[in-house]
């Protein structure tokens, strides 16, 4: 009977040791999971920030490009307008000159 009690005590001690080791293992595993989740959250935050910056820079570049194209188009239109005004003035002056010549010939 004494031997049976020692055997039971050893079994109980063994079960407690296994239980303690299991609990320690689970705690380590949970701590590792928490650490991994935290690192993942930090990595996702960094990735989102990097993507946001990249998109902002691309959008800014697009806006600058569009503004540059618009300015070039406006400059081209302004040059064309000035050229047409000059051409119109030249033609008006030529027409006035021709009209004056015709008028002067009629007087003579």
C-alpha cells in the first residue's frame, strides 16, 4: 500500500509537471502570437504609409504634368492669337493702302 501511495504521488507529481510545462508552453506561444501580431500591425502601418506617400507623389506629379501641359497650350493659343492679330492688322493696312491708291488714282 505504501508503494501504491508512492506510485500515486509520483503520478500526481508527473501530471503536475506536465501541466506546468504545458501552461508555460502555452504562455510562450501566446506571447509569440502577440509579438507577431504587433509586428504585423507595425509592418502593415508602414506599408500603408509608404503606399500613401507613393500615391501622393504620383498624384502630385500628374497634377504638375497637367498644369505644365495646360500652360503650354495657353502659351500656344496666345502666340496664335498674337500672330492672327498681326496678320489681321497687316491685311487691314494693306487693304487701306490699296483703297488709298485706288482713291488717289481716281483723283488724278
